[in-house]
């Protein structure tokens, strides 16, 4: 049960509910400056002081060391204040928590991974004396790995590699190829199994027996992205309409309202239910009317006129973004280009895998690792494969038993691999889990 909110507290009803809700995985999504992190910190303090949970039974994940230090400091301050007014029955608990604060697992996810890898390095048979390389060191090692890779493939004389290089580079240098390999490698590393992810990319281009874009497995994802833009249009339209109806607003702009609303409505209908071909024809031919002229006789406030123009321009930009992002080529042409791209992409993915192997070998030789290595080492320690199926390892099960709750700040920035790690140390499923997350999903980074 959520306790009754005292009249003396400044928390909103929603914040109060977030602090005390329990029994399932919980995601609190709100805009910047709305107090999400403060809610997380208060929830952590409440669990330690009021629910008498030990500090070391909480895993609190932040994205900067400064944020982690602030959380630790605020918890220590709250314990001091509680101890000053404590009864005999709670004093021992609070004193014990004071002694545990500096050992509390309040850190960045990379620091948590480092703790796991240092403690269980023997599981992977790696030297626990490894060093985390600086960004400059990693950049230099990557350059060396790329140079070694390209030198090797040129000596091998593989025609498939030459076709790939001819397709993406100039006669002057291989910089474009190096950028492609490095970017694809970086994208692959945010997945639990980078090589499987790379292989799956190639499989997506297997369209020999496909005749319609709608038959591709990733088309629903593309439609979802288009739908988000249509929703943006709808919101912009409402603002544009309301702005034109204000006293002193650009009333002549109301002339384009019916046509604009109809186009947005048709765009939504086609994105949700139309075939790819009908979408192509619509966005290829769609024309957005120009705004009517406003003269001095209309008695319109300049600021409202400019706002109306900006909103209408944004609506047009959303239509343009969909048209240029997805419908420059016909359906048949897109499928044919995918067929032509498959062997090139397969070669690129193979080179990316080889680059990863070379890069790893150079890091091992120099006794360094990077932050991505930390995450993958931690993943290897927290998982085991039984009959070809990946399960939480006994070490992961120990963490599940240890942590009463896993709290994550800035959840929108968690990538797929990091989410996997969190799932391995949290308990329960979504309906009965112990994962508490706060973030602004609208600011979510793009995660491949």
C-alpha cells in the first residue's frame, strides 16, 4: 500500500506514487527538470531508512560519476539526519547503514561492470591487472587495427573485397572504408553477441523471393517511425490552428486548415493500413499549399504571424522528411538495390568481424581494455550456455538474491547490451520485478 501523502511534503501526487510504488518493474518517464532523479534518490532513502533495507542490497546505476557521488552524499546526509532523531530500535540499523554507505553499489554501469570483472576475472581467465585505456589510446589502437586489416586484405587479393572498396572509396584513400568498418563495429558492440547481430543484418537483405516491401520483417518498424512523424504533424497542426484563431492571430491562414488536416489524416491512414506502393505514390505526389498572404489590412500581430509560419513550415518539413527518407525510390528499385547490396554487405560484415579480432588482439598485447570490453566481460561472467541456450550464471543468480531493488537513472540512454546486463541482476519478470527506472523517453538516444 502507498502511504497517505502528508500535507507538509512538496512532492506531487505522481511523484509520491513513484516513490512508494512496488511489486513490479516501474518506468517513470518525464521531461527534463521534472524531478525524476530526485524521486529516485528519495525512493532509495525511503527504502534504507523507513523499510530498513541495507544499503548494499540496492544497485543504483547512474551515467556520470558526479551523479553517483551526489546520490551517495544525499543518502549519507539523510542517514545522519535520521540518526539524530532515531529511536533505540532503529539506531543500530542506521549506524550500520552509515558504515555501508561508502561500499554501496551506487555507480555508473561501467563501474559496476568493473567491479564484476575485477572480482570474477578468473572465470574468463583474464589478468585482473588490466588497465582501462584512455580515449586517445583506443583511437590509436583502432587506427593500427584498421591499417593492419586493410593491408592484409589487399595482400589476399579477394575480388569481393575489391568490389566493396571500389563501391565506397575513392582512388585517393580508404578513409570511407575505415569509417564504415569502425561505425559498424561500434554499432555491433551494443549487442550481446556482435557477430550474430552482424549476420542478422546480412540476412535482412535476403530478398530474392520478396516482391513487396510489406513482406520484409523490418517494415513494421519503419512504419512505426513514420507514424511518429505523423503524430508530430498532428500536434503541429493543432498548434497552428489554435494560433490562427487567437485574437490578433493570422486568421487568413485558416484557409489552409481543411486541406492540411485532410492530408495529415490521409497520411496516418496510409501509414497504418496502406500498402507500400500507395504510400510511395502519396508521398511522391503530395503537395502542401502555400500560406495565403497577409496584408496590413488584416490587423495581425507580427509575432503570431511568424509563429504560424514556423509551425506550418515544420508540418511541411515532416512531410518532406518522410518522402525523402523512405520514398525516393520505387518499391521495385528498393528491392533490386537490396539484392545488389547483400554481397557487399556480407563482405563488409566479414571485414568488421576481422577488425574486431585484430582490435582485441592489439588491446590484449598492450594490456588494456575499453568500456565496451568491460560490458562484454561482465556479460560473459553473468551468463552461461546450457545446451545452446543462454542462462544466468550462478554469479548472476547471487546478484539477483543480493539486490532488493535495481534503480536506474537516465534510463533513456541505456543501450541493448546494458539492458541485458540489468536484466541479469534484477529479479522477477516485468509484472513482479524489482527494476525501477527514471528517464525522458522523448530524449532517448538512437540505439541500434
